[in-house]
């Protein structure tokens, strides 16, 4: 009872301190409008803030024709918004332009709302989820504004593609030079997204780079072993892609986020399995708290400033040190995307490195290797913990403080997984391949492998969405060693939840998981298909083009928590 | 030997004749006037699908009364497409508007795009209001512009309530923009319309995102006795004005049954917090339908039922409310309701089924023993739920083991003696696991 009261008081204090002004004026929080509805976003842009019609202005709707806009009936929403705001639009002329459309502008600024809706509908007739350079189109449209009087605004409607950057700073300069305010309607980016870094082979438009994420660079260690997904790659950040927030900041514009109504449904495990519910879980921590979100928001300053500040931040430096050591020990797939220099940080190419290998079926040797890796993980964990304890009284950038603690938690989780794997190799796997299967009492059944020899070991994840506590009653391999590691993970997670629940990193922890191991078997031999079928079938190979579908995206088809409603 | 062969031969020769006679009888009953007999015939025809009934239905359906026609078409839907296609084509070219629309929709959905002509023609024929209402209901989800244009012709001041509602529902589902000025014009002469017409038309415009008729709709809702006809419209509305939501809250005052349940769902969907107090009051309503709707509505609204309210409801005098509260708490990772659910699962009464069902979702070691006890319950449904819940819990608690209750010989539908032995074996296994730790 006393403990619960203490926790409550602590939570209240943390919530209070979270609302104190931090670095928000420099962060994405300052340029991001609340809410996730298209009606709200369109009313905000078309109607302006006040109740009266804004003075003379020219607005260009720059539409990136993606399938998401068609699925979410953007044309209908636009028509309704124009009708709702007709009184406030008496002094506004609206033009239409398309991203990736030859010539850019498809309709010169007009007050004819029917023509505007028709022009947008025309653009969306050929909607495709291609990767396009929206920044080049923004510069082209900025140059196309007629006359010099009145306010000038561009509304970029691009649910994706804010991450395909060619030159954000040149775009910001061009907008400033022509006195154009930049606004956009887009979907949430993921927190410190490493998706594109892990996939450097993806084709992209000329001169662009797929950066991804809400921040200026990939700040978080990514690709932890025995995780089916990179948790921060499926945790919506609450903010737009860095480049879009940056343009809005430089032009005193605004970013409006959009999430499809069906995309905010909770989903415990993006990949893997939830051991504790059938999908009816309703955790309160999924909803982001605006005050906390603002405190841990990414910076919208130019990259060189961000590098300088991150390089000087002691929390970030401690995390970077642990990141380097962990990737060197094979506990992470991704190497750091930055290196320390005398002047802060410098970008470097992040590589995908080979990690701890668990494929072999020599279980005794695998158990030894896993134990050894767990010990190395423990050393890195202890070193980082020492660093963070030493920094407790040091004021740093809150976002990096949270990320350093997240890294500590992921190291502990990796320890749990390595201990589970060692336990599985010792306690379970030998029995599964033994000639004389152990006798079992019904309702337990003897394990079956269909007489096939396993080719290796695979894993899935039991997500941490319900926390660590329920795992204490689950029958997992690893004995006392695992129970101790689980207890330590529970302590860390509870503390993390208290401080960073209702933030993207809190959600990222939920989407990480405890690994569960199983055998993999060689594929069964089948006759090879004919090289050239006589007739076309729906089984013909399809070449992947454009933007891949990513789970957990708030504006897509599947889950993803969002702030506001 | 020869005797047996002879009887088999006679049986073989008689079966088609008997089937023919059966089918004839069933089709005759389907076209009769006794509702109960007609429905029994429909169920038999639909489940057995006798081939002999097909030509009989094809010949008799055009002469059937309207509701029998409707059932007859449903029977045809159960047959293989290739056998029904010629019959549907004949109906589409026939004289009955009802069959023309039904067959046209069926053909269109089977890939015959030109069948839209039949639908449009059928919708244009003059028929009684009930038939028109059914025809419009059949095309409600057919998103074809020609059909929407034909449907729009039925939106006028002289239209009966049923067809008007069906027509507007179709136009809303298809987001048929040309309908907006037509309905707006209709409402411009609102004095000449009946209240129900005004209400449905205003609800249509609001659901289409038009903000001009909010006050009219709110007034009509306050004066109305039936909100259910609006539910499908208002559910689709992107954002309902607070004036309308306030009217729905006022509507609750002197209503009962499903009217209240429907209104509560609408208020919850649009997260109307001023309704929370009323919803909490209705939690104790004597009508189970209302108390359940109030609970679900409060759960749907983020601020409706917090953990402290739910914990209080665990001690409600109504077992169903306690079970629902415990289940809601479980979804919030709060297991304080588990002991109450175990208590209710072990107690006799009509609530036991729900209690066992809720218990099976707890994924906790404490839930296992009570569920094992309920595997041998006198009620088969309770046994089924216990079996299902236990399987689910055990697979979560022992992810590395292969467990199957059937391997003990347990079947929820099996003989009592075998069931008891199996349950004893499961209990023994559970003790071996160092249980309830």
C-alpha cells in the first residue's frame, strides 16, 4: 500500500516536471498541431485560426498522390472542408500541384472550389505508393506563386515520402526567400527510425536519401538480437518526418498529422505473439501524453546543430559508447550512424553486421556460447549503468536521457533472451531430438518432429505489452538464472514505464519481446515450376516496386498508437 | 440375399420419385400463407438443397406472395451458381420488379456487369411501398452510379418512410454527391414533409458532412419516439455536432429498451462526455439490455469507466455486471477481479456461463483449478467454455509444451463417466506441475 502511494506521488511529480518548459521551442512539438483527423487538419489550414476570413492569400495544394489518400477519401474530405470554410475562403485563391507530376502545377490559383476538387481528384486517379521527392516539388511550387501581394502558403498533402530527402536546407532557404509559409498534412514517422538504414539497397529517386524517422539522424541502437522486429521501427513517434518539421519551423508553418480511424486500434504484438490476451488488451499507456511527448520531441534545428548538441550531451555519449561495444560483441545488427569528433558528432555509414549465431544444433556448444554472450552483455550493461548513475545529477537533453535508459533496458532484455536460449539448449532441445522421447503424463503430449532432422533453430517473440510480471508465472527454460534476470528486467521496466509510459519509447518497449525458440526444418523438395508458363497466371512473379507496406504505421491499415483523437 | 438386393433396387427406383414429391411439397409450403410452415420449408430447402426443387422454384416463384418470393430467392442463393444462373436470367427478364432487382443484383455480383440494366429497370417500376423498400434494401451496397441515379428518383416528398430511408441509406453508403442538392431542396420545403421524413433527410445531410441542418435534426430527435432509424446514418457521420448529441441525451429521458441502447451507443461512439453521468446511472437499470449497453458505452469512452469505478462494480448485486467489470479490468492489466470471477464461476446460477467464459481469458495459474472443476459441469455450454478457456490458458503458461486435453479422453460432449476419468487425470497432471505457485 505504502509502495503504491509512493509510486503515485513519484508519478505525479514526474508528470509535473514533464510539463515544465524544456527544449520545446526548438523541437517538433512547437510546429506540430494536435489531433489526427483530416477534418481538423483541413479546417486548420483552410479556415485559419480566427473566426474571420484571413486577408488575401494564395494557397497551393501540393498533393503527393498515394493510395492512402484515396483509401481515406481525401477528395470527399476536401470538398466538405471547402464547403464548411467557404465564408473564410473569400479572400483565398487556391492552386493545385502534384508531386512527381510533369510540370508540377495542374491548376492555377482560383476561387472555383469545384475546379479545385476536380483537379485533386484528377491527380489521385493515378495514385501509387511510389517513393517520390516531395522537396523538389515544394521548391518548384514555391517558384510558381504568381504576383507578390498577400500571404503565400503551400499545403503539402503527403502521407508518406517526407523521408526521401534531397536537400532540406535548400528547400527551407527557397521558401524563406520567396516568403512562402509551409504547412503539411502527413502521417506520423517512427521514433528514430532505422528502417531505411537497414535496407540501403532500396531504389529511390535520383539525388535523394531515405533518412526516415522523426529525428535528424538514427539516434537509437537498432537491430538487437533475438528480436523479430526493431521495436522503435514500429513505434509511431507522434511527429512527422524530420525534413517536414524542419521546413515548417523555418517558415513559421505547421505540421498536421493524420491517422486513419482504423489505424489506432491497439495491437499487442506487431510481429510474434502475445501470451496473455486474444487481442482485447486495452492498455492506457498507448495514448501519448502531450506534455511528455513534447519533452522527448526531436529537434528541428539544422543537422549540424543537432550533431553538435548531441555530441556534447553526456547521456548520448554514454549510449553511443554502449552501442559501439554491443555491436562489436554481436548483440546488435546495426553499427552507430554517427561518430564522436572534437566538434560533436559526424555522420558515418551505419552498417548491418553479423550477430550472434544460433543456427547450429550442437546444443552443448550453443549453450556455452549463449552464456558467454550473456556475460559480455552483462559487462556492457553494467558499464552503461555505471555511466548513467554517475550522470543522475547531470542535466542533459531529455530525449537522449530517455534513449540511454531504453538502451539499458534493451541490454537487460537481451540478457534475458540469451539466458532463455542457453536454458532451452540445455533443458528442452536435447529432449526434442532424443531417440527415446521422455514419457509424459496426459494432457501433455510427446513432442513430435515428424521424423525430420532439424536444420537449425529459429525464434519468435512473446511481446512485453502486458509487462514483465505475467512472465513470472510462465514456464520458461533457464531456471534460477532466468528468474533472476526476469526480476531485474521487471524492475527496470516498471521504472521505465513510470518515467516514459505514454511516450513512443514506452510503446517501443511493449513491442519488444522475450524470445521463444523452436527448430527449423529443411524445406520439402518439390518439382521446380516451369520457367515460362504457357499462359499468364496469378502466380507469376511480381516485382516489388515503390514503398513497402510497414506494419504499426498509424496511417496505414494496422495498429499504432497515436496521441489525441 | 436376393430379397435384400430386391429391396435395395426398389429403394433405388423409389428415391427420385420420393424426392420429387418432397420437393414439390416443400415448394408448395414455401408459397403458402402460414408463416411458420413457410419458414420451416425455407429452412429445409436451404439446408438440403434438393435438385428437384430448382425447376419447381423457377416456375412457381413469380406467382408467390412477396415474402415467399424473398425466401425463395434466398433458397436459390444456396445452390451452385452455374445451376441458378439461367433461372436468374429468366427472372431478370420477367415481369416481377422484385425478382428483376434480386436477379439483377445476383447476376451483377456474379460478374455480369450488364445486369445493371435489369436493376435500374426494376427500380423504375411502380410497386407497393413494402416491395420498393425491399428492392432498395437489396441494392443498398451496390456501388454503381447508374443504380444510385435510379435510387435518387425515389427521394421526393411523396415517398413513404421505408423506401425513403432505404434510398438515403444507399446514397450515403455510396457517398453519392448529386443527392445532396436534391435532399437540401426537399428540406427547403420542410413544412410539407412528415417529421420522420424531415429527420431522415436531415440525418443524411449531417452524415454527408453538411453542417446546415443540425438544429432541425436536433429538434426532430428531441420530439421523436424512435431513434433507431437514424442510427445507421449517425454512425457514419464523421463528427456529430454537440447540439445533436445533446438532443440524443435528452431523448433518453422517457425511453426504454433498444431505443436507449441505440442512443447510448451513438453517444459513446462520438465520445460525448456529458452523457457519462446518465450512463453510470443506467448501469443499475433493471433491463439487462440497457445496463449492458451502458457498461459497453462507458468502456468505449476513454473517461467513462476508470479502474476505480470498475473495482466498485465488482461488488455489484448483479453478477453479470461484476463479471463485465472484472473482464474490463483484466483488459487494463488489472487482475483484481479474478477472485470475484472465480467465486461466480463456482456458484450455481445463470451467470456461470459468462463467469467461466471470463475466467478463461485471465491467463493466470489461479484460474486453472476452477476451470478444471467446470470441465465436468452439468451444462454442456459451460463445459465447452471451460475446455476452450483452459486450452487457452495452458498454452500461454506452458509455451514450450504440447498440451491437448483430448489426449486424456476428454470430450465436453462425451459420456459422463469417461469425462470424470479424464478430468481426474487433468487434475492429477496439474498437481504435478507444482500448481498455484
